[in-house]
C-alpha cells in the first residue's frame, strides 16, 4: 500500500513538473492525459489491494484520459481556426 501511495504522489509531482514554465497547451494536454492514465492504474492497484477487482478500473484508464481531450476541445478548435484565419 505504501508503494501505491508513493506512486500516486510521484504522478502528481511529475504532472506539475511537466506543466511548469513555458509548457505549451499541447504539452500540458499530453501531461494531463499521462497523469489520468497513470492515476487510474494506481487506483486499480489500490482497489486490488483492498480486495476488489481492479481490472474494471484499469480497463477504463484510456477512456478516462480522453476526458482531457474534451477539456482541451475549445483550445484546440481555437488554435485550428486561428491558423486558418
């Protein structure tokens, strides 16, 4: 359980490290996607450790990371049409 907690804290630290400074929207988007996938993996391990079926959470990791795409949809569209103008 300590390993799972450590992994989750490292994932948070990595997200902040990847998105500090002059990170572009695309870099932040990719960092957020990686974070969501990694966090779901850690949650899966935690649920398994607690005695439940962690596979159901792990199976949703990629789908959950697609939420990031939805969060960045407006920025992506703005960038797309901004280039066309």
